[in-house]
């Protein structure tokens, strides 16, 4: 998607969020963008007024400035890649 920076907000109180942060950081080393991963106790309120939000939380989707249906893009890209293999 030609992004220069990706901000990932993880709910700090959720079990294993620290380990997930480490795993994402490790995988993210292979990509050509800056990866900013933060643990936050108030992710919902942080995302409330942001643009280009990617989440499955309907409350945030209803209130953020704009959002991206990233899952649809992944599925579409995967379908195109699969078709090319055949």
C-alpha cells in the first residue's frame, strides 16, 4: 500500500499483548516501512478521532474519521496471487 510508517496500537490489559508486540516487531523487520508498536491502556479513545484506522471494533469504525478495510484488501490480493499460480 506504499506506506512509510505503520502504527500498531495493542490493548495493554489484554493477555499476551507484550509477546504479540515482540512477534510483530520481529516480523516487521522484513518490511520496508517504519513500524511503531505501542501498548496502550486506552486504545479505543486513542483511535476515536484518527484517520485510516484498521480495526474490527464496530464502535471505533462508527466514530473514527476514516477507516481502511484491510482484510478485504488482503483477501483480494491473496485471490489474485492464487489465480496467477493456476
